[in-house]
């Protein structure tokens, strides 16, 4: 577990788990899958937008902290963010496409805890990761980005595959969910 295991702190008196200055909570992926399914039951297709937004917000904050600590080149920061997500248990993230001139980022995730816990599905289910990859792309390209999950373990694929694309609104790109 590398970096995370060195920074992991547990305060038994307070019941707090921290990595560096940030507090964490251990939650089993099946609990998140149940939350996702309940949201889907109540909100239908719109539920994916909320999970996507949460993932994007997480990635944007994590990227900002990594960028401040590392001050690396964008591609190096993308790899660092993938290592960070992997160390936190979000599956094994790998850059599977990097085209900065086209504002395009591909990320392959093996062992997605969201897909594995969700179970079989006709549609991709890793909305939190999709949002996180979008937030990563927005941070890297410094422009709004959208992401879609092209392959998902819950659909029987061997890995989940995400493609994020930046949208230069000043150049007239259209952008939306």
C-alpha cells in the first residue's frame, strides 16, 4: 500500500482514521452499492449525475492537494492521481490514453469495487469513478470535461474503461451532461 500505509493513523480514543491531515472512513463497497441502488430506485436515471458529481468533486480536491505537493508535469500528476486512487482502494487505475492536444484522457480500472459490489448490470455502474476521471481531466486540461464509461465489469467486461474529454467553451465547444 506504499504511501498510504505510512501516513495511516488511527486514534482509538476519538474513533478517527486519518491519512495525513485528512479524515477517512472505512466503508465496505457493498454498502456503497446498496446506497447507489437505493438512489437509483428513487431518482431513476438522474441518480448517476449525483454520483458523477460527487466523484468529480473528490478528484478535483485530491488533484489540487497532489499538485501542490508534487508540482509535476500534467502527465506525471495524472499518474500520481491514479496511484492515489489505487492506494485508497478504488481499484487499480492506469492511464490508458493521454492526448493533451486533443484534451483526451483514458483510464482503465481493474478491480473496481463499485462494479464488483453492484453485481450484473446492463449499463455501466461506476458513476463515482466516471466523475472522478472527469474531475481529473478538468484539473489537467483546465477546462470543463465530460467522461463516459465505455466498458464495465458489471457488464461482464474484464476491466472498466473511461474516456474523458475537455471542452473548450471559448472555442465554441458545446458541453453538457
